[in-house]
C-alpha cells in the first residue's frame, strides 16, 4: 500500500460522494424555478406549496453539495501536487472561472432566495432562483471542460524549460469536443436524477395514500389537496426525465464515438475488446482473463460496437493488445491497459440503471395520460421509488467508467497518475485524511437522509398550509436559520 | 507593472476580501455561546445576521484558491501539500459549520441544536486560528527542497511566530464579529456584542500589535511599516468607537484594520510567494511560480469584466438585508424554518 493508492481512494470517495448531491442540485434548481414560475404566472396556491416543498428538499441537498465541493478545490493541491504543478496553467483557468462566474452567482442568490420571500418583489425573487439554476449549470460546464481536457488535452504546449503545460488557446479548451459532449451527457443525467427524485417522492406519497387512505393525520398520507399536487409534480418530473433521457442517450452515443477517436483504450476496455476488429461485436456478458488477455466467455451482438464507435457496421475498432503495443512503442514500456473488469462492468451498469429510470418515466407518462388519472398498479410505485437510487448509481458508474478508463493517465498522453501524486505527503497523512473524510461524510449522509425523510413524510402542507380563504398573503413562507 | 505582479496583488485582494467578509462570520460563530443561552432566540438572531450572506462570503476563499491554482500553480501545489494537516482541519471545520447553519433549525430539539451550535463554534474557532498560523508560515517560510516540496513536518508549522499569528487572527476575527453583531442586531444581542467587542479587544489589540511588529521587523518592507501602524491605529480607533456606541464607524475602522493587516502580510511576503528556509534559492517567488502570460492575460480580462458585477450584486444582497435582525422577526417564523403568518410589513 502506497500513499498513491490511498490518494486515489480519497479522490474516488470524496468525488463520488460530492456527485451524489451535484446532479440533484443541478436538476432540482431548475425544477424549483419552473414550479415557482408557474406560481408567479398563475397565482395558484398549490404551486407555491410545491415550490416550497421541493425547495426545502433542494436546500437540504444543496448544503451538502456546497460543503463537499470545497474539498475538491483544495484536494488537487493537497494530494496531487505534481499534477497541479504540471497542469495549473491550463486546468486552473476553468476552475478560477467557475469560482468567479458561477460560485458567486449561486451563493449570493441562494441567500437572497432563502431569505428574500418577504423582502423582494415577487418577480425579483423569482429571478433569484433562476440565477441559482443558471449558476449551477455554468459551474458544471467549467468543471467538465477541465475534466475533458484531461481526457483530450487541447490548446496547450509543453514549456521545455519548466516542464509545465502552458495554455495557448482558452477557446480550444472551452470548446473541446469532449467538453460539449460530456456536458450534455452529464447534465442530462443530472436532470434524469432530479426528475426521478421528484417522481420518487411523489410516488412514495401517493403510494402511502393508496395504502392508508386519508386518515387526516399529518405525515401518514397526503391530504386531498396534496394528492393533486403530487400528481401534478409527478408529471413534471416524468416529463423532465423523458426529455433529459433523450439528450443523455444521444450524447452518450456521441461519447462512444469520441472515445473511439481520443481514448480508444477506454472504449476497448469498456467492451473487453482485446484484438482489433473490423465489424466488432457489442459484448453483453463477458468473463475475461486479464493475464492471458482474452475472454474465455463472451456473449456478443455482431457488428454493433463498430456501429456505435464509427457509424459503420464494418468499421475498425482497436483492441487493447494492439493499443498496448502501439503505446509501448510511442510512450515507452509500461502497462497502458486500465482495470478492464471495473471499466467493463461500470459501462454496463451505467447504461442499464440509467435506461431503467428512463423506462419508468415512459411507462409512468403512459399510465397517467388523461385528466386526473393515477397509476393503479403497485409495481409502478415500487419501480418509481427504486428508480432514484438506480439513477444515483448510474451517475457513479458513469464517473468510474470515465476516470478509471483513463488510467494509467491523469492527462492523456502527458502525465501518468503515478507521477501526479504529492511526493512530500506520506502514507500516514493520506490515511488520516481518508479516514476523517470517510467518517465525517458517513455521519453527514445519515443526517441528510434523515432530514429529507422527515420533510418528505411531513409533506407540503406542513411548510405552507392550505388556504383558508382565497386571499391569504400571510401564507408566504419565512425561512430562517 | 507585469502580469505576475498584478496577479500577486489580485490574490492579496481576494484574501483581503475573504478575511474582511468571512472574518466577521467567523467571529459571529466564535461568539455564539456568549450571545445567548442554549436554544435561545438570541443565538438565532446572531446566526440570522449572517444567514443570507455567509455562503457568498466563503466564495472569496474558493476564488482566492482557484486563482492561485491558475496564476501560480507551484504555489498552490507546494502550499496545500506542505500544509496538509492544518488545511485538512480547516476543510473539516468549514464543512461542519456550513452544514450546521443550514441544518440546526431543521429539527426542533434542544440536543439537536446543541450539537450544531458546537459545530458552528468549533468550525469558526479552528479556521480563525489556523489561517493566522498558515499565513505566518508563508511569511516566515518553511523547510522546502530544490523541487519546491515542503519537507517541514506538521509540528514545525507551529513556531512561536506562527502561534502568535493564529492568536491574532482568532482574536481579531472575534472582535470583528462582535462589532458586526453590534451593528446588525438589536436587543440583548446588541448589548452583549458591545461587551464582547471590548472583551476581545483586550487580546486582539496586544496580539495584533505584537504580530505586526514582529512581521515588520523580521520580514517587512519600508512601506509596510505604514500599513502596520495603520492597522494598529484602526484597531484602537475601532475599539474606542465601539465603546462610544458608534457602531457604523467602528465597523468601518475594523474593515480598515483587516485590510491593512492583510496588506502588511502580503507586503512582507513579497517578492516571494513561499520562501524556503532550507535555502533561499529554493524559494517560490512571484517570478518563478507564475503561469505564462497568456493564461494571466485571459484571467485578467475575465476578472476585469466579472469582478465589478460580482461586487455589485454582492453589495446589493447586503443592501436587501440591511435592517437589524431582532428577536421579534425570528419568533414570527416557526421553529423549523417553515411558514407561519409573519407580522413584519413589507415596505
């Protein structure tokens, strides 16, 4: 065990944890903004209730996204000092842009939104939540552009004297093919996740309604007015998932082609394709032998991989053995094959779990077509509730595929992961840090889930009571700490 | 003036903004146990005085660190890997207090609030102290080899000078927070904050004077003598104004004190960004740590466009919440931050 291994574990643990909250923040900020816009336009009370209810859940989640994001800003320097030294000139720029253009926007306007219900005119207050939503999406763009640069470095040259990468075209970094495609794919997945969050919450409440009926007791089942609200919100969630699903699938297809072009080793590993083939098949289930570098068992669909990677059924796809040989010749001796088992199965789990969520949305909309209709089958509610963890896991496996598939590089073709780690930081220090983060994050996870659970159970009328007469302005909420 | 120097100044400005803004947030957190009893309205008044703004204040830190990464990558790399454990402690503290602000009122129970209040207190004390320690180490330099890898152990970072630096920022931020609370609240919290300000001044004044004197004599430039004296003078003035109950002016004086102190520290650091005590030739300087001109040019244009806008809307958010926070406003809301008819009339 070396400091390098633990530094990688720490990056994995803290980043995956951070990314449980990020997609929800990205998607829910928009969904809350949409709900509040409905309220602003129609003045209908249930939209205010829905805005408040999902707004509260959004804020509980937002807090965690922010604090776990701070760690990311420091971690590169702490554990990956040689990486930072090498790439800062290029990689630091989008990070600084993210702070200047996105973080300030999000943080200032979230404060104004939380505390501004009574102090700001309604239109201005509505603009605040939209600015938060725009901020979160801008933030995603900059950080994904930085990540895309690691996989497809562009717009830079190596300074021979200092050995550092130096930016020479910021536009190339920001318009990197990998950046745009990754952005649509990741943000699409974020909207799927947030949409399924809304769907799962609504499904839970409506399912309790079916199971217990209206007992009139808060927290047991939704009241009559809440039933309409949850039905409406569920529809909003389902539509968001379906639209985002289309974007995610299309950009995912594009990602495969970009991988074939820029990261052929990742694609080959994701398919456990050992030898270069024309008309390569898509593997559905493989058992591989990484020592002998072949698959004793491989259940495949002919020609599909070639089509995904090149757009032609008989296109050529490079295999790992041939790439390894070419890389050794070009970069010198070493093992350039990532962990095939992890990459192969992450790819399948990402697709499978993601597709499950989109399928639930399609079925849900079909079952709910027409006025006032609700799905009667219990299995639908179970599936809708299961779709949320499925989407969160799909996000995680997507990142594992991206990051583990890039190994052994941090910057493709330029810097190895083993060369990136901080040489001055010893094993005990990283172990301490990993242990502390794991413990703190673990405790916070329990707290966060507990709070979400509590507010979901209480429901929207607990936050914003039903109207007693039609013109009750005092129903406006007052958030405070 | 060359671009590298401009960015050294820009980073100094970002840290100054951070210490000025989050300085009083930290102070409010440090003073939380003294503003009111457990689970009291007074504590909520104190927290709500920074409620809408603390998160945006913290972005100044993220921007300072992000700008250091982009403009001086080796500085970012050596500093954060070299100061690993204190930085870890700061991160955990910032996580704890950030979550605590949001979650403490989400569940109505005394024990629940107690836990989060402790998180706010410790989460404010730890970074207030450690930022001073780390900046003192930047000025003083650390053991660092020819590859700019810090070889000093965690305990080496706690020299007498660094400890004095930590005490200075802790006491100064506490005083700053007390003055802020006196300005932004009304009722018992306002009264107690004035007392707390005078109490913390007993430590903040001598500590700051000693730290600035030491910094100036050991590492200062000619001109930093002026800012060091100005910092002490502003502090004395701030305390006197607090004593007279002139809260707006005393807060202004505190702002000047934090500004001049930060400027003195960066002046003492110049032209290094991280000096090596192993061999001065191994030091990281503005010159050898700066990114290439292209990156610095891009960043400069971006900042020139973005910063005025940011300052504009951040100032506006303070304007929106300019009223003093009182217990009456708080009791208008339900305990768990939900909705209940609120008496306040909107102007």
